[in-house]
C-alpha cells in the first residue's frame, strides 16, 4: 500500500547530535544552502541562540558560546562556512580504541581470586615456622570468606585447609583440628568494645523543676532563693 505524506523517522537521515533533535538539524541543513554569506552568518547566530536555550548551561563559562559554535559545525558535517567568532574546528580522524585484553590468569580455584593466590605465594616463602603458621591461618580465613561469597553456602573447614595446602604446594599446612575463624585478624579490642554497655547519663535538664534534683537546688542558690 502506497503511503501518501507519511515519512517515518527510521527512513530519514540519522540525527548527528540527539540532544538538539531533528528540527535543529533541518535548520542547519537549510542554513548551509543559503548563498549570501552575511545572511548565512546572521542565521547561524540565531540557531546558536536557540541551541543555548534548549540545553541551558552556565552562561558565565568562557567556553560556553565556543562549544555551541563547534556543535553547529559538527551538525552541518563541517560544511558550514560563516564568519564565526571562533576558529573553525578541525575534523579529526576517528581511530578505533586500543583493544584491552582480559587478564587470563589460569587459576585452579577461581572463587578464591588471583590476589589471594599472590598472598599464598608470598606466605609460602616465609622461613619462620611460627610466622608462616600465623599467615596460613589469616589466609585460610580470607579463603573461607571468598568461598562463601561465591557459593553463598556453608563450607567445611577441611575443604579450606586442603585447598590451602594444595595451592601452596604443601608449604602452608594447618592441622585438621584447626577451626578457620573468619573474624581472625580483627583484634580483640573490637570484640570487647562491642560488649561494653552504654552508661545511662541522667537528664538533669528534664528535672529542673524537681526540688530533689541537685541541679534545681544549685540553680535556686544562684538566684538567692535558698
């Protein structure tokens, strides 16, 4: 069926800058076709004024008008030739951005993460047995946290201990009786602070009219009524 007088936007040329819409683009298209340079320049000034009203910005900004004139040239596909108060923008060749490769770390247990493997590697080089055991317990606690964040279920401590031994090449070994405490390393001071109860502070101002209140007696003495 033949359509009469109907044109869909999908059949029209793409909008260069969507913020200013198709009407501004059509105005700029007609602007380029004006033969008289002076008339064309005056018309360009009017269009820049309309663009400034459509998307208000801080007009005190020194580059506000400059930006609008640059956008006008861009909408015209750099075909506009007018006496602009600013230098005409230069067409820059578009280059495809450099491809960013994903980090391809071959992790045996992906749910523990790459940085935790670095921690295990560093702790495995520790020669002091006591320090190495302390590091192993702290790393095991972090492994348990990472495991639960990934699986959202419970995990057996023996699984963590076995994975730590495997990932460290047998350098970080915890006893099967060790309980992996996820709160390890937070310090006893934080736990003690949580147990402290807040002391109740008497509200003296609320009982200023109570004769038995020491603050009331002091106030009366200051006023010479006692």
